[in-house]
């Protein structure tokens, strides 16, 4: 795996495209100080001066040696990189071109020795390495000096790049960039000359001359000097309208990227570190010249003190080609955004689904930007701030497709002007204008000539010319709507015997396309979609109608097999036929979704057969319930099971063999499962609603997704209440109480648990009563009422004993043991833990063992038996990690850190606390837990 060192921005190391943790800021400064002189010895005293300046630590050499040792450990996965002591100092040996600073200088040198397109490509690649200010956030004199030198080198390279582009005739694409740079460097005569030349070549000589006069006055006022001879000569040549100033060749279209020869393309490792999320450019793109020019101007790069984030909203009716326009322009302008392109479909107007949650979108963007899952903060505001921080100082294009409203978009906007945002929506998003400079671009239908050009591009000019009347009628029937034209062209190209005349006759028999000028929902293309739908065979048409009953934003082959009753193989064939007819998209291997216009039409046609829709909906709910139930049994085999309803014919639940596969399945299907809970409740399938929520609980709580827990169990509680199922109602009350405990709302938790206890007692449901007492013990432990906690936990012990419920008894014994630890009864706690462990080992209850080991370790620690405590916490941590229980993993890390600290191993304790904080930040947890762990870490100094 190739290693990459980044200094032109935040100091970072990437190995195989993944970020390597090389320690805290000061340790990264040691790394950077060596990388600047990679392959050369740096004396220890020089290193100290570079890293600490005039404020070195008390034990300077020891601290430096420690940092170097930890750097060696962090870089061990890259055997080609070594940090060694040599005569004269310390040497970091690595390929100099693996360091972006040295790669930048090498590429600039090569570009200055080359010419033509090769020079442009080399210089563009060199400038694309910059991610922000060099050594970002480091404030030490030596690094400040290096930063100033590098920024001067960057400016020189940018000016060289501008000269190369001017030589290639790209003055039109440079005007906005040059204007911004001229404001940033108002006394730079070379830059002034470049702007004057670009203005002159763009047919704006008066502005070029005015800029000269402005610079001349500024030089006289601020420096008491006149322009130099080169700028003066250029001024005279513009006055004389010198033809030699014109470009030697016609300029390429504004924004068109220059081709890069293969030998200058960045290596695969470098490409993998930059997000390239754009979908493929649309084929047969025609017209839109005026719109593309608006985008070129509106989304030009900005910088300087008055620069603002360029935001453009492309708006218009559904199916008019907003996304095609955005993707075509984005691919054409990729070279303007060397730091990458982010793309997301926000599902703002998906008829049978919900708009994308901005929090989910930001999590996806953080993944694309290389943030490790463990380093993503739990809070949405913190995630959004991290997202903006990562984009600061970078040139990234953010494409937000199909936005619902301004509230959905606002959290996704970068905070600095180096980036650009391109949004598509059926709404004008006027709310964005309050805080941002927004360009609104309304896209209309094609005129007849452009629509004819699109049809000819899809079908071939000869075929269209053979049936000119039919082609003209098709264009008229489609009212210039690109989606309608593309669907009809697809029907013709996939059927060799089809004719345009036959297709127009078929369209005459259905309702004519509307003009689509009202901005209503996407049902106006009904006739086009109906024509395509009627071309399907009966079996595939039935699948098209049925798929819209799927609850999630997409569907996998296995779930589609149950929904349709065809099984996985039959469903896969039908999905493939729909995909080839452009009625479905395979957006990831084995995952299928329909365009929102197609889903709207599918909902309409499915409404004609209620029985078919009900049967498909029940089958897919059965599929998700049966698979989720089996997967949950792998996660928590000793949980009290629920009795499932009879399974409909044709349902084939997925077979999930292992615990890890179960966690992966839940992670993949979570959006569909959550949507299935609400779908089931809406359509009267109350048993499915609460049992799906029940099956989701273990996974959601282990992953700390408490907002999802609250949402599904609120629906489940209503469903269980309608059913009159006391045990189910109690289950949802208990889970909702746990969510309130984690949210720091004990009063609401107590209210739910009081209801549950009263209901269980009045209905004689002893098992529910036992579980509720155990949850009340957990609540009172959190509020600090140790006596109440012990009372409820002991009541649970008695009830589980009476029922012969051994797994519940073991859990209750562990809870009592924890209560004893909190009140000083440490030996009593050890005895209770040993009882619980004996039961759990006999049952094979790994989840229960992990909890009891945590309590036992804590008890040993209070008794001063720290070695025994350490062994318990290490085994506890191992089990929690194997089970994927992130919350308990973090708690185990805290307790393990305390054991290490008690044994005098402060570094091991520090590592445990830091890992615990990383886990907590990745979850929705009570901020008090994070604060407590942070206090433990800070106390180490």
C-alpha cells in the first residue's frame, strides 16, 4: 500500500487511501519537521527549535525521543518509511515524491521545462495538491516562515499556470479568477498584465486600460513609483490595438478541461484520496448553451476578503433535465475543483419516500472525505462543523440534487468561498438568499429544434430522417420534455421492429402530454410512462407495480424476491429487464431504486389493483420481519422471543449465518426496516409494526442510534395498544424509557416505567413486571438513588427466580452486584457476580457475561485487587467488541483505563480514555458521559 504525506494543508498521513493516526498536533509537527528535509539528517536541537520554538518542554530530549518512538510505531505498516538516528541527527527515509510538498515542487519544475498541454496538465496537478494553508493550525515561528515561503511558491506557480492558459487561448475561463487575484494582490504588476491581456482578448479593451490606470495611481500613491517597462509596453500595445496580442489559436469553450497526457495523470493512490462522487455524464447531451454559460460565470472560483461562496440553484419542473445539466457542467468543470466533487440525491420530491436527512448526508460526505467512523462526532452540529472544516481552504464542487427546501440544504453548504455549490430542485429555494449570494437558473423545456436533435442523437439521424412526420409529432407530443423523449427513444432502440409511426399512433390513443408549466408534482409525464409501461410483458409489468410497495429508498434482490413472490432468481431477472428499459436504476451492486417520476407513475398504476398491492406489501413486511427476527436471535440469543404471525406464501427470508453478518445486514437494511415499521402501522399491520421495532432494538441500541429507537417504538407503542397486547406495550414503554435515560430525561423515563409496571401488575404479566423492575433499577442508578436501584433489582431477582428465568436472573444478579459496588459492599458484589457468571457460562450468554465481567472488574478495583480487575475488563472489552456493542465497549474502555491507571500505567490508561471518547463521539450519548471521560483523560495531564 502506497503511503502519502500531506503538508500542504492539515498535516496528515494516508496509507492505501486511509488516514493513519500519527498522534496529537505536537507529534505531527515532529513528523512535518522531518518531512520538509526528507532523506536528510536533522539535528535534534534543530528539531526542537522547529517544533517548540522558544518554548521547549522541561524534559525536551525525553519528550522528543518519545514522539519519535511513537511515530515509528504509527508508520510501521509502511515498511518503506523509516525514522532512524544517523550521524548528524534524525532522518526520515521515504520517497520524496510521497510528500505533497516535494511532489508539488517536482511537478512545477517539470511544468516549467515543458510546454503546451503537457505543461498545463503538470501545473494543474501541482496546484491540485494544495488542501489549504501549509501546516494548517500550527503556530510556531519556524513553521510560520516555511508557510510564507510556500505560499509565495504557490502564487508563482499560479501565475505560471495562468500564463500557460493564456498561451492556450483560455482567457475567457480566466477572467473571474484573475479579477479575484488582482484584488488580493493589487500591486502585482505581472498579475495586472495577465488580467489586462485577458480583458483585451475578451473584447474588453476599455476595462483593460482602466485597470492599468487604477494600478498606476495605486503605485504612485503607495510606493511613489511608476509601472515597470513590461507593463508599460503592454499598455501601449493595447492602445495601438496590436494584433500580436490576440491568441494564436481559437480559444476552447469556457471551462473545457485541457486533455491530460497519460504520463501526467495522478497515480491511483492519489486519486483515491479525493472524492469523485459524480454520476456518469449524461449521454446525448444537447442544447443548454445559455444555461451552461450562466453556470460558468456563477460558479467561478472566488477568493480574497470580499469573496463569497458561489451557490447556484437550478430549478424547474420534474423531468426537465436539471440533473443532466448539473452533471454535464460538473464533468466539464472538474478541472476547476482539483480537491474533488461531492454528489448526493436528496430525494426531495420522491413521491413514496421521505427527503434525505441532512445528518445522514453529512455522515456520507465525511466518509467520502476520509474521516474514520470513530472520529465522527455524535452531535449533528459537530458533524456539520467538521464537514465545513474539512472543506475550508479546498476547491471542492458540492452537487446537491433534488432538494426539497432551504432547510434541507442549508446544513450542507460549505463555509468558505473556495468551494462551489450546485443545487437542483423543483423549488426555487428562495430561503437561501437570506444568508448566501445565490444565482437562480430556471430550466425550461426544449424548443422543437433542440428536442429533435436529442431524438436524433438517441435514435440516429438516419432513422429519424426516414420518418420525419412521426419524429416531429413525437417531439410535439413530448412538449420538449427531455425525460419523455429519452423514455420513448429507449423503447424504440430496444425493439428492432418498432417504428416511430407506430409509437405516435399508440401515443394518440392515450392522453397527450401536458405542457408542464405549472410546477405541480411529477405526474404530468403520465402518457410517456404509460407507453413505456405497456411495452412490458405481463410479468415484468406486475413487478413494476409491486416494487413501489417496498418501504425503503431502495431494495435488494432478496427482498424483491419476497415482495414479488418470484424468489431471488426470478426477481433478479425482472429487475434486470426493468433496468434495461430505464424504468429502474441499479445504483449499487444488487440494490435497485426507481426515479421519483417513475415511482409516482408506479403508485398510480398500482392503485388499480388493491389486492395485488396488499399482497405485495404483506410479503415484503413478512420478509423484513422474519429476516430481522432471525438476525436479532444471532445478536442476542437469550432474549425473550416473540411469536411471529403466519408467513405469507412466496416469502423467502434471507439466511444469515453469523453474528457479524447479522450486524452487517441490519446496517445495510436499517432505512428500509425503519420505514417498514411505519408502513406496517399505516396499513393496519400492527403485529408487524411492533415486532419489527422489537427486532430492531438490539442493533439500534448497540449502535447508539437512540433517535431511531424513539421513532420506531413510538409507532410500535401505538400499534401494540391497538392490539391490546400488554407484553408488547410494556416492551415499548421500557425501550422508550431507556432512550429517555440516555437523553438525560429521567422524569420522562420514570413516567413510562411507572405505566409499564402498573400495567404489568394489573394484567398479571410477571415476566414484564420483572423486566420493568430491572429497568427501574437502571434508571435509579443513573439518578443516584442507590437504595431505590437496589430495591427494584432485588425485586427483579425474586420474580425471575419464581419464573425460573435463568438468563433474566443472571442479569438481575449482576444489577444487584453493581448496586452493592456503588454502596461499598464490594465483597457482596463479587459473590453476586460469581453467581451470575456461573449461570451465564452455563447458558452460553456472551452478552450477559460481558456485562457481569465489567461489574466484577469494577468490584475488584474498589477492593484494590487491580490485576484481577484488569483481567476482567480486558475480557469484557473483548466480548463487547465481538458483539458490536459500541456503547458498552466505550464503558469497558473507561473501566480498563482506570485499572491501568491504578497499576501505574498512565500511557495505557490514556489510550483507553482516548478510544472511549472516540466511540462516544460516534454515538448519540448523554453529553455527561463524554464530559466524565474527558475529565479522566485531562486528569492524566
